[in-house]
């Protein structure tokens, strides 16, 4: 390790209060967090300190102008207590892509990687080993600099917190294809993991929930004729035996899970197509029985199968398949992530 990290440990670990057999998603936090400040034009030395409130002035620009970005990753521990990450470089690169778009200074690779490794080693007991569980990792950066002037801040904070988490939501997920609202627009920040993108999704999602759905399928902002993402996940649609997903763009986030699934599918004999997917073709396929599956893909849930969708006045159920692509692909990817199989891609990173 090259980066020097000052470590201040908790006086007493909180781990004994946690029920590892009944973990929620993302609401129980490990003992420590990594922090690093950007002040006077440069990133200072990273620190590891107890997970605790962060103090800011009311004039901090994060509160007023929303310079705030994040990442989502997971750490896994295998039977032999090896700790591993999945394609962490991709998260570091994407955090900096988001940073650039929001005029937040980019975080150097060594602070991100060495800091994360040190944090995971210190809190390694927090990495669950139960099937489907993992340590969810939330790196984020935000403006701490002050002023009511609408301009980028002069100071920022990079933080990494972790949360031991059980398997993500199950149950029957019903989605609503959106006709009015959009999560992203050309030239906007949809490709970035900017906090504001998610704030903007909550209201349309709440309306969908009131109508009896669980989640929104986002369509393009211009015509609402093409499906783009499933909530905060990338979307896959299986028509007959072909797996389709929308191309990434200004509006569609370049998910690590999405591109890993595309690769794994291709290498396991599943035909894939990356192209625009029209609402009309999905509705048609649902009507004539060619629509076999829809699922969301993202780090938190890995793959989240969709049981049915609503569009305008109609509701459509998806068939219940024997061995759906969703289950096949979820197993293939999680076996790589958790060291249950060979990793021909070099995606797994041991710590
Ligand atoms: C994070 C995210 C995804 C999934 O990205 P992963 O790298 O697979 O976790 C997809 N869409 C949106 C809008 C996201 O925020």
C-alpha cells in the first residue's frame, strides 16, 4: 500500500448488535468510514474514522446546488475468508466521470483503491458470508465549500461507508412504463451517478406506487417511445430467445452489471442485441407471447426480475419460465463475484 492513511478506531465495535441473518438493505452501517478532504486545491491524506455524523456549515454548497455524486459496489467474502471486489476500477472511473460533469475534483486512484482496501481490512468482520449477502459499499463526494453564490464549491469531501446487506428485494415486481416524466435528457446528467437524478425520480415513482406498481420504466424524454432504464437499474428485455438492452448514452447509465451481463450472456450462447427498444415492440411482443422476460440489472439487486408491466390503460403479465435467463445469468455473475467459479475475465479483485 502506497497511500498513508491515519486510522482512528472505534472504542467499541457495534457488530454484536447486528443480526447477520436478517440484514436489511443499506441501513445497518459498519464501524468505520474512509474520509478525504479536498481543500486548498488538493486532496489531503485520507483517514479512517468511526462512522459518525459529518459537520457542515449551513452555507455548504451541497445543500444549495447539489454537487453530490456517489457509487455503489459490493465486497464479498468466501469460505476461506478471502475478501474480493468486482471490477472496482470501473467504479473509480465512473465516479470521476460523474465528478467531471458536476465540476467536483476527480479522486486519485490510489486514494480510492488503497483507502477502500484499508477500510475493508479493518471492517472485514462486517462482510457477511450468508448466501446472497454482501457488504454494500457506498463511496460518495460532495461540496463542503461555502457560499450562496451559484458556482462550484472550493472544498469537497470524499467518503466511503459500508453496509452489510442481505439479498435485495424479491417478490413480484410490477413496473409502469412512464409516459410523462423523464429521469434524464440529452445533454444532461443521466449518465452520472448524481444525487439529484434520484431525487427527481422519487415523485414519478411515488405516483406509480399509488397506482399499484413497484417501479417506473423510464422512457426517452423526447418521445417516451423507447424504454431506457428500470428505476435505478439498467433494463433487459428478452423477446423470444434474444436478450435486448438499450445502448448507453447521455441519458442511460453505463452500469457495470449491465456490461458484465452482456459479456456473460454472449459467452454462454445467449444472443444479445444492444439497440433502442420501443414501447410498441414490447407491448406487441407481450400481446403475441414473444415477450419472455424483463429484468433490471444493477449492483444492489444484481438482477431483479419483472413480473408484469403497465402501459397506459393496460396491464401485461410476463410468463413464469422454468429456467429464465434472469436466474441463469444471476448465478453465472454471482458465482464469479463470490469466487465459486473461475473468472475468465479477470473481474474479481482479491484484497
Ligand atoms: C447505478 C445505476 C445503474 C447500475 O449500475 P451498476 O454499475 O450495475 O451498479 C443503472 N442505472 C442507474 C440509473 C444507476 O444509478
